[in-house]
């Protein structure tokens, strides 16, 4: 993406690798897994997942969190990655903020201009300059096809304004900071409930379901965004398992990892998330 590294840099915290399990019971947050046989089994399953991540070349980070009970499993969440197309979620939320403020309409049509055209993922790069698309169409293409040109058109329209609390996140982020943003978005801290549901709907229908989604049970709704940064073998997949009883935030990020290895770990993350729904 044509996203300049023009904001503050978040330095990587090197050498910090940890596994954290937290179970929230009422108002009390308890470290460890307690006495529950179910939680003991989940700890074993997550330990297996961590060992799999450690066994392959490169760096991986993962977080799986129940957004109702706050049961949390995370690993290596302070490593700084190139966010790649995960950045499109920040921009989409910022666009919806502009819509809610009345500065922009989902029906407003924007023309393709030369400054917005970018190769890589997406179809608008092949369209004629001057072709017009509604803001709603651009958001759909940015989420479904990860269309670089579509997101650049939106970014130029909103003058590179970002979500207020995350102006420091540019093309790099730790998994923790990104998932903090995602959880805040889900909890309507940036936009209204209707905008949250609208964007989640767009993120549920995507051309990129070969990662975490492969490990989830058939019929599970997974609203997510992927990211690729091939120059350093970074592959990401982050989103929400939309389950009424147990909504989950699930995120996996990597660097220096072969794509096939990432797919293997992604499926394992999906399998673990699926077990949290049982």
C-alpha cells in the first residue's frame, strides 16, 4: 500500500517471549487456569499451539480472546510487525467516522485518479482513470479483495486522518496494539453499533479464507482481514468469530515465515478457537 511511514515508530521489544493465560471469573481476574478440567485442557491445547509456532522458522504472535468472558490466550504479543493490509481496517473505521460526522456519504462517488492506482491485490488497478465508485463499493472492495487502489482512493478523500486513539500506528504495530484497536472497535468506542455491524458484514465476505478460517467449524462466521508483506515473509490474519454466546477475537501475525508454514499454524489457531466455542 502507498502508506508512508510518516507517523511515530513503535520499536520492537526484542527478546520478550511469553505465554499468558487469564481466566476472568466475575469481577476477579485469576492468573493461571484454576481447577476446571476444561480450562486445564485448553491450557494444554494452547501450549501445543505455541510449540508449533516455535518449531517453524520465523516469528509468530497469536491472541485468542473471548470478548464476553475475557478468557485470554496470547503469545509473543509485543513483537513489532509490518501491518501490511491490516492497515485497511484502520482506514475503513476512519471513513465510517467521517460518514457518521456527516463529512462523507456512503453513496458519494469517487473517481479513480493516478495517485491512487497501485498494483498488488485488487481489481481497480485495471480500470480506466476517471471511473467512479461509491464509497460503499470502495469499502467492500477493500475488505473483500483487499483492493489497494480502493483503499488509496478512500485515504486520499479523508486526507489521511486516522482513528483518534491510534494516530501513532502507521505501517508497523505489535499484535497487542492491533488487537486493542480491534476490541475497541468491536465495543463501539470509535463508531456506532450500526457502523460496527456494517463493517463486520463486509469483513465476513472475503476472498481470503485460506488461513484461520480453515480450522473453524463449518458455518462459523469469521469477520476478518488478512495482510501480506512478502518482502520479509510477513503474513497475518485477524478478526472476530461472530458467535452469540462466545464471540472471539482471534489474531495471528508472522514475520520471516514461509507461507505454507503460516497456513499450517493458521489452521491450528482456528482449531483452538473452535474448541473455545464448544
